[in-house]
C-alpha cells in the first residue's frame, strides 16, 4: 500500500477515534453535575414519590366515613307461595346508616398524616444530602485521578522515547546495558502505578455513572479555586448549632417523637365510642304498615377501654425521647471528630501548596533535558522522576481529602456550610 494512502487512512482512523471518544465522554462542572443528578437520579425520584404518597394520605384522613345502605327483600312468601314477593302486598326493608366519629379521632388521624408527610420530606432531604455528598466526593476524586493519569501518560510517552533511543545506543555499545535495564524498570514501575490508578479511576467512574444515571465516562472540569472554597474559618460551636437545627436525621427523630405523642393521644381518643345513626323503612314487617324508623347505636366501654394500646403508646413515646437524646449526643461527638480531622486536612493542604510551585515543573524539565544530554546520571534522573510522582500523588490525596472532609461536615450539619 502506498505511503500516502496509508497516511490518509491512519489520519481518518485517528479522526474517527477522536470523535467516538468525544461522544462517549460527559464533560461537567460542579453545577452541571448537580443539575443532572437532581433530574436523573432514580433513587431521588423514587423518594419523591413517597413524599407525594404521604401527602395523599392527608387527603384520605380528611374524608368522612361513607354511609351504609342496606336492602332487605323477601325471597319467598310461604303463605302465598310466591317468590320475591316485594310489591305493594309484599315485604321489603331499606336502611341507611352513618357512623359519627367522636372524640377528635379524625383530627388525630389528620395530624398523624401530616407528620408522616413531614417525615417523608425529611427522609427525601436526608437521601438527597447523602447522595450529594457521594457525588461531590466522587467528582473531585475522579478529577484528581484524571490529572494523575494525564501526567502518567505523558511520562510513559517520554520514557518510551528514551527507552527506544537508549536501546539503539546500547546496541551500538555507546552506553551500558544496565542503563537500559534501569529505564525499563522505571517504565514498568510507572506502568504498574498507572494500572492501579486506572482501576480506582474506573471504580469511581462506575459510582458517578450510577449517581448521574449515564453510561458515559464522566470528565470533571474544575479549578483550584473550587478546592480552596472549602477552606473556611467557622467555629465548632456554630457548626454544632447548625447541626442541631438542620440535620435531617435529628429532625426525623424529632418528628417521630411528635408522631408518638399524636399516636398516644389518638389511642386515648379511641377509647371514646363512636355513634352509629340509622334510619329505615319497613313495608310490612314492623308494628305498622310502611313503618319509618330511626335509631342510634353506640358500643359500651365496659371492659375494653383500649388500655393496652394506650400503655404501649406511652412506652413508644418514651422510646422516641431516648432516641432523640442519643442522636443529639451522636451528632455532637461525630461533628467534633470530623471537625478536628478537617482542620488537620486544611493545615496539610496549605503546607503542601506552599511547598509545591513551578520550581518542580522547571526542575523536571531541566532534569529531563540534562539527562538526554547525559549531564545527569540515570540514577539521579530516575530518583527525581519517582520522587516527583510521589509528590504529585500526595498532592492529589491531600486535595481530595480536603474536599471529602469538608463535604462530610456539610453532610453531618445538614446544610451547605462549606
């Protein structure tokens, strides 16, 4: 095949590959990712349906019991030997009943339905915050992984070029074979580090694709300022106050306590009997022809006054009070420890970023140039090469840790403070 044709084929193949890759990548910043997450995440959508379902229960609680209509028709008249004798000389009875709920039981049911709807809304908020924490953590994690992979790819290309050059010179006897072996060792170590990072990268991608409900590779676009915005000076006391006011888990338990109080009141009201009113028409079965009756029925609370359910509800209320106290203590303790870790992470970040500057990049380029000119030994080059990679890996860890620790505080507080 002529070289010019082969060159064109390679060019079009490369162009096609680039287009396919572009189509298979979802580029997002933090705001875009949040928007996609809110619109597409099925877990959130499912939780929102539960909120709507609980609101529908309020409508149901407000409805009155339906009246009951009863028809009693003659099937067989043995005196006249007539089936279905229901005409003017026959017999039929019609009755209409209506249950009248007393003691405020309907009001209690409405209050409990409203509290359950509030709990469903808080559970939705809790789920949203937990998933948002995962989303932001995974985004910045994949962002640092993307950065390291780009560095590794560039370095592997450089080492590959150096290896090819050194192999030629070693074959000619111009340089010792041990230098080629050292370069190969550095290449294999870098390739191993890249493979381990690539495995973590695809694990993070899987988590992001689930959160964003996409099958595209997610490419996170961010700046250093978006990491630095997580550094804020806020006192622990202020964070505690915000957490006790906004933490969905605590608010849910508070609503559970209110629900337990409402349920206890409801059980007490159930001890009050309801009245059943009725009216009836009896054609020929009563004392009079075409008799119209009215009546009332009410159960007598002699033995069952709902004592067991009332006692059980009192224990449930006490249980809710203990759970509320336990959650408050847990929030304070967890927040204190996470806040201490966050401060340590901020200190690490500030120290690391003050040490890392353009001198590293300039020195790397200088070392590479001098190594190619043989002004630097292969041992010095590889040592610096590996040390530089360790610095970049540590920086990526610190930056990711800063974001995750701050987002963890947002999750524990129940509000976006950082």
